C-alpha cells in the first residue's frame, strides 16, 4: 500500500501546515536518493506518522524538514532490509552513505526542480501531470485532488498510479532538462500550474464552491517555488509573468463573489482588493517589461496590471488594454483572445463595433461568448436578442456564481420575460 | 540504461509509389546516416525496415493450437513499417534519438520501453 491511499490523519492544524510546506522538498530529496517514487512516498508517510505523534507533544523540531528527511531515510533503509529486496538498485541505494547525487545532472542541483520537471514531463498525459504535481510537490492527498477536479477518488488514484508507473517503466528522468530542451519544458510546467490556478479560480460543477481558494493558493505556492528554484537558470520572464498574473487575479478575489453571485470587474468594490498582492504583481510586471522578452503570461499579467492600476473603473486605460490584446493575439491567435480584445474595443469604440467581431468567432459552445454577446446586445437596446443570449450562456455555464450573475443580469432586462 | 523500441507506423492508405525516386533516395540516405550516428554513439542495438504489410502473417498462440492467419492485425488501422531497438540512459535521451530517426525516415515514431527480462 502506498501513502497516497492513506492520506493524512485529520486534525493536524499547525503540524499539517509545517508538513505541507516541507513535503515537496523532503520527498524530492528522497526520490533522488532512492530512485523510487513509491518507496520515497511510503518512507515519508511513515515519518509523518511519527511526527504526528511526537510534534504535538514535544513541539516541532528546530529543523522540521531535516528531521523528516532523516527519519524517512531511516524508514526507507529499514524497509529495504525488512523486505530483503534483492533489487540491486535498492541495495546500492542502501549502501550509499551520503546524500550527494550519483551524477551531475543539469545546470542546477535542486531536487524540487527536478521533481517538477518529472511530474510535468510531456510523455505524461496532461491531466496526469496536474495530479502528480499536486500529489508529490504540493503534498495534497488523493482525496483532496479528486475533490478539486470533481472525479471519484479511485479514478484519481488510478491516474496517479499510472503516471508513476510510466515514469518507472519508461525511465523518465529525474533531472533538470538539458539547456536546449529547457524553454519548452518550462512552458509545460507553467501550463500545468496555470491549469491548477484556473480550476481554483473558476471551479466547475454544481456542487463545487465557486472559488477553490486552496487550489489558487497551491498554484501560487508552486509557481513561487518554481521561480525560486529556476532562478539560477537565468531570467525566466514567463515564470514571473505567470506569477504576476496569478497574484493580480488573486488580489481581486475578496471582491469577486458576493452572496454566491459573481461580481464583474467594473462592479467590484475595489477597496476590497489586496494591495500587497497588487504591489508585488506590478513589481513583477515591471521587471518583465524591462527584460523585453514578451510571452503570453507576461502580456496577460500586464493587462491585469492596467486593470488593477485604476482606482475606479472609469479610470481604466482601455486603449492600453486593446494594445496589449493586440500583442497577445500576435503571440497566441485564439478566438478567445479575439473575443476579450473585442470586449475592450467596446469600451473605446462602442458595442456595435465589438459585436461585429464577436459574431464572427467560432465559439458557439463557450458560455462566455454568449454572455459577451448578451452584454453587447443589452447595451445596444436589442433586448430580445440579449435575453436569448443570456439564456444560452446560463445553459452552458458550469460555475454556480457565474450562473447566478447571468440570471440576475437577464432579469434586469426591460419588457416581457 | 533502458532499451526502447522506436517504431515507425504508416497509415494504410499511404502510397509510397507517389514519392519521387530522388526523394526516396534522400530518405534512404538520411536513415543510413542516422543509423551510423547511433551506432557510433553506442545507442544501436538492432534495427530493420519491414517488407510490405501484405506480407505479414499473424500467429495467435493463445489457444491449444496456434492459429495462423493472413495478416496484418485486423483491428489495427496503422501498421508497423520498421523499427529500431536502442539503448539510452533515460526517456529524454531516447526521445531525442527518436526525433532524429523520425526526421530521417519521414514518419512518426512510437517509443516504447522494452520489458527487461
């Protein structure tokens, strides 16, 4: 039995916080040392059981991460002896007395960074990358990950098991990719972290909380971790851009939902925004701009910086927003980007101009496309068409707060319903 | 070290007679060069191009008596056109070699670890 089926015992409080903060670092070190994810997970899980008995009584040790590593290493060596595994890999690992890696691998020696690249390897299915990253680096339980992505726990357990099996069988390396592969591989990691954040920010499913704060926090924490450990690889403006994008989005969270209903950017109480996160986000965006190596995350962060710069919606620099969307469209020419650009154009040139663009986009199965049309039609006084568009948007929206907002909007339309 | 099979799959409707002779020669040369390269680098274990798919025979030995039938596998639309068996330090190295092989033979390559006996 592996640790992921066990989960953490309930009621850990502060101890759990400490453990979660150290989880990725300790586990990554164990995986590097023993070359076996399951063995490392089991050993850490056993060490956690000891920690949960001792720490609440004696208080946590001065260096909890070091304590966990030492205890888990001993547990792993015990297990190897106990099971008398003849596998030479285990035997070799047991005989290695020190913690230095067997071979120099890549430009940076950080076990967590290696582990992120292993978890987000392109040879793994995208949904498995997300699950494995949250499990191994984030230290989330299988039950928590399953809940976050609204799949049964057994399904999530299978995904994680399958991913770990492929890592083992196909010998997916536990190291920082070579310099020539690095940009592409960093991009894969970023897309996994962005996916985790988005699922948290606009959670799907009728039973789900509209915002899963834990997933947002986890995505931000892992992105900070990636930024910290990837620092020595040289400037990574897209990493900074993604972190800024997340921070500037997260900063608005306190104002984003009221009484279960989504509150749009223009209607939000801006005094509720988190000034510290906005400051940090703006600093990161300025740093990116100085490097002048634009990428999609940086440009999206810059758009959010323009919005969060305005103390009042009327002060928003919409021409700057449109210019940034032009740049984003050049980098990533998708219909969704074109639609968001049109929304900004509506503020400058009026809803008629925007509607021509929006109507030409092949997004009829996307709820936000219908919601955008509904809003533009409403502003143009085309009430019946607006009502039909709101109905279509409500039918397609997966998020409860968004549905509530669209319904309220539709019901403010004048005339018969 | 792990051994990997790099296999080249073709769609059933791919018609090689459309390919001009000089293009064919260019591909043969590129594959020869790639083979030399992985031999020199110590990755080579074995490789072979396969005869046309119509020459395939399927043996099903799962029952009491082996059943031999005219191949290929009926349930598979794509078929194996050729393969290499290579030895590489890890999947990243195998993928890098496979990518060069794919370029050389002008076809997609599937990489699968070989179950160590």
